C-alpha cells in the first residue's frame, strides 16, 4: 500500500473493537501516504473529518453482530479480523486475553473472580419477580457469556434447572414468539423442502447432538408450533450442564411443519409459518430429508426426538438406521424404571405381586410401561405374565379389547381381555377394581389422584407406589403434600415436576422427582463417547439400571428413590458408563480407545471428556500465553499484547 498510484484502487480494513465497525478506505484521485496500521487509518480519518463524506475517500461502516450462538471450543489464532464469540465477553479474563480476543475495552476493566460473577448473577436473578422473567434473564446470560451461564447452572443446578426447563419452559414456549429477542437454534420450515442440506450448512459449528421437535405436543400444552423451540434449547442446556457436552456441539432444531392451533395462526406476532399442519405423508418425506441431511453434514450425530404428537413412527422408522432415540418414550421410561426398581425393593412386594394402574395411555405411558415389563421379565416373569401386571386407563376408561372403539396401535399391547365384558369408564372404577400396588400418572390431568384414591392405596398397601409424572406442576396428578397426607406418610413417591419438602410428624420428607434429566444427558454423553452407530434398547435399559445404583448410602437410608439433583454430573457419569458398556456388548460402538478399560479407567476417561465451564478461563489463559510464547520464540514482532 506504500506509494500507490492514482489509477489503482487501494483498500484497507480496520477493526476498531470499542466501536465494533469495519472501515474500508479507498483512493479515488491521487497517491496515498504510507499507512503504518489500520488503527492509524482510523485515527487519521477521524482527525481529518473522514467519518463523513469526503471528496477523496469513500468510507463504509458496517455493523458487526456481537451475537454468536455459542463459543468455539478452540481458539482462532488470527486476530486481524475476527468477531469475539459469546464466551469471550467474560470479566474473569485477564487483560492479555481480552486484547487477544479483541474484547479489551468492550467489558469493564476489573478482572473478576468467578465467585464474584456468580454472586452478581444470583443477586440479579433474585430481583426478578416471576419465573418467566428469570428464564429470560438466564437466556440473556447464556447468549452473552455462555461459560458464565454454565458455571451458574452447574453450581446451582437444583435452583436453575426448573427455571431453564420444566416447569418454567412451558410458559416460555407459550410466550416464545412474543418474547423473541435473539436467534437460538435452527429452524427448518416445510417450505425449505429440497434445500434442507444447504440450510444446515448455515450452522457454523460442529454438532454432535441435536434435539428435534415439531412443536406439535409440547409438554401438556398441546400444539405450540415453532413456539416449542424452548424445548430443544432448554433440553440441550441440560445436556451441557448435567453431562458436560460442550455447548457448541449442541444443535436445537425446530421443524416448522405448520400448526393446528388456530389461535397461533391468527396471532400477528407468531413467528412460524401461517399454514395448517402438514399431512402424515408430507411429514415423513420431510423427516427423511432432514435425517439424511443431518447425517451428511455431521456423520453419526445423535438425534433426540422430542414432543412429537405421535412419536412412534419416527422412532420406528429411524432407530435402526441412525443414532437416535425418543426421550418422551425411552427417556421417560428409563427414568421411571429406575425409580420403580428402587420402589419395588422398598415396598416389600415381589414383582409377581405388583399391579400397576396407569392413568394415561399415550406414547409416554406406553413407553414407561414397556420399560417396566422388561424389568419384570429380567426378574423372572414371562412376557405375558409381566404384561398382565398392567392396567392402562385413557379418557374412555380401561383399555380393553371389547371396549367398542378402534384402539391406537401403541395401546394394543396392553389392552385387557380379562374384564369379563364389563367396561370400567374412569380411573376411580379401575382403581377399585384392580386394587393396585402402583398408581402411575402420565395423563396431564391435574389432581386426578384424589384424596379418596390415595387413602385407598394406603389401605391396600403398606407402602403404595405413587408416581404422578405429568408436567408442568399444574398438570401433576397430585402433589407430594397430598400423597403424604392421605397415605399417612407411607407413599413411595416420585413426580415429574419438582415439589417442596413436606414436614410430617416432625420429620422433613424429601419428594423424589422422576425427571428425565437424570438419564437423557447420560444417554447422550455415553452414545457420543462410544461413537455408537445406533441407540439400542439395551442401552436405554442400561441407563435405568445405572441410575438405580447411583444413590449414596445416605440417600438410601433416607428412603430416596433418586439421587440428590445437586450430584447430577456424577450421576450422568454413572449413566454414561452404563450406556457405553451396553453399546460394547451390543457391538454398536466404534470407539476403540476404551476397549478393555476397567471401570475405574473408564470413569476417569469419561470425566476427562466432559466440558467444565469453571476451567474455561484457565484453558483460554494457557492457550493465549502459549501463543504469545510461540510468537516471541519465532521472532515475530508487532504483538499488541
């Protein structure tokens, strides 16, 4: 650029961090003076009034977005023209790192301790008046300082998890389009059919796991269309917080296949396509394209299906071809099975004497029941004997062969043929008929486990097993307080949503929570680390078995069915190890480095692969100083550090 002639176009690019703009300067008429640096160009332009129109210069100012979905796992060592990632605006970074990242001056000058950062966040969080405001606040942290967000989440997972996932995520989804501020995840619309692969290339990171939904059955809230994006976003936040899957390796994915929700179609703020729901055939064709494109873009990516109105077709279509599972069916089944394994042992009733009434015969209910059937079979029952331990109830009453209606295919397996022609039309009639040892709720009908039914359960059983599993809390079939009160403190209880402890006869009782977060993070981590080609049923079952063994002696002595949620990362390691071992036994793993490892070795290896947000500042410091050392050692000058 020295001594440029007037007939030649010359340009220079200056990145000025504090303004975050790109300045391009070009000559139109005469020779330019020598330019020492882009920064000098900017200072000169300012001095001579070149930030406006000038006869000899053209100035182009372009905004450069600060937002990135997540932070790269490895440094880009080029500092000449780069936009800082979300995790780089971190007040715990040293001045040297800030200069390297080009964030120096963009954040306040104090270099903070991580504990101070967390103290500020907790203080600000406590000032928010309701859960949805707290959700939005936490979303802002995740998108502006991803490592700080996960430090907060991992340190306070018991308090943060209900705010970033159930029950708060239900309200977040209901208001998603109205509260939309920034991009999160990837949206694939049916209008993109034929171009899905090219759109996936817009995602700038290497994805190892994706949570996919079409929003057609979000929790117990029904069809929310693209507003259901809160589910993949929240679920993947738990994959990272609970199992240490790096945030940039996660892909929240929403399939916009239209909606049958008339209210959304008439809402001017709804951000999805204003079209009716696609037909089943159209959905299958689009899903085929999505699955092919995902695996071409990221071979072996783990796909978790979530909150599809009818989840069985996709699972049956793809589970033997791609690395995928459905958390509504398999994850729910596994986490409930783990609680049932422990509850059955505590009840004193052998599996052959168990009688389970399920309120709810949808995909989740059937998935849970099938997992428990497998457990009963492993305990010595035949398949027919195990299946006969279950009575499923839907909105029309007990599911029977002679009820007179056409049963959905997934209900047929548990349909009863021993009712003697009599139809039991509601839950109360079925409970009095069966006198169950287990009362399971997956109906989303809040309060349907009435005081009368709970009292009867305690009369029939020394330790009745009461599992109201519906989410969110308002849809729970009963509360922990009611379960304890009406069973005189004898219930073996687990719920889907969190409930506070109950003081009963001077003793504080802790409710069990059969939350899927106990298993799906470990299933994902184990599948990724083992490089499994598919997710087998044996891997799902292994996750439940592993979870049932994860309680400490202290937790067992207190009668808990699930571990303390604060230990979730340790629990996820145990679950992941169980999944890895099952993958090895099934011959679907491809990670040869762990072959022959003893359990102690495998545990250390799994832990070494987990993302720890507390170590990110130290890791970055080491990388930057190593880079500086290399530059100095190679005799390269001009470092601005």
